């Protein structure tokens, strides 16, 4: 029945040690922190196509996995959740208290093809969820998985 890769005690200890100035986390209620950890776990499972196979068909989350090797050749033992994934979930949970993890922001506001042009409406800030993109990139680079494709191909006549 697990719904997060880390528990609140682990997350609080991680933030206290590595990011004691994250007041959004420190000042938040335990219930909101737990919800942030659940959201972060779901987010990371949605953006990464993990290596290996699930450890048990009855498990509710994508981890633990069967044994595989990461990009550096280290064996990721069957039935474990790597430290880097736990740390990533905490970082995403902290970020989720400040920003919507699913907000990609507007990367393109105007586009022109010959005499045709398009302008996209949306938030004016750039970047969207930088923490989520960085973590996904790092996990893929370390060999824990690949990204799900979100690319849409547009053809103009």
C-alpha cells in the first residue's frame, strides 16, 4: 500500500541536513508534507520510463525494480530503492510546495513561418518546473531510465 518512495522522517532529515533554509518545508504541516511526497513520487514515475522491471506485480509503485546496472556499471540490487531516487522525491516534494510540478511554463510565445505566424497564450514566466526537468535529466543520465516522449509533431501545409 505504499504511496511514496520516502517517509516523512527521511524527508525531514534530508531537508534539515541539506536544505535547512527551505522554510516552505520546515514551516509546513506534516499532512501537507506527506501529500507533497506522494505528489513527487507520482510525478517522477510519470516522467521516467524506469530501467528493469517491477519487483512484484502486486506493488503499487514503480519501485522497487529487478536488478540492473546504472550508467556507471553499478549494480542496482533487486528490491531496493536507490538513494538518488529517494533524494529526488524529497527535492520534488519541496519544490511542489512552491510551484506546480506539472507546470511547464511557456517556452515559445511567437513563431513565424513565411507569411504565417502563431502566438501562444499562457503564463509570462519562463522555465516552468526547472527542478523537475533537472531531476529527470539527471536520473536518465545516471541510467535509471529514459524519458517518456511528450513530443508532438506539427506539419504545415
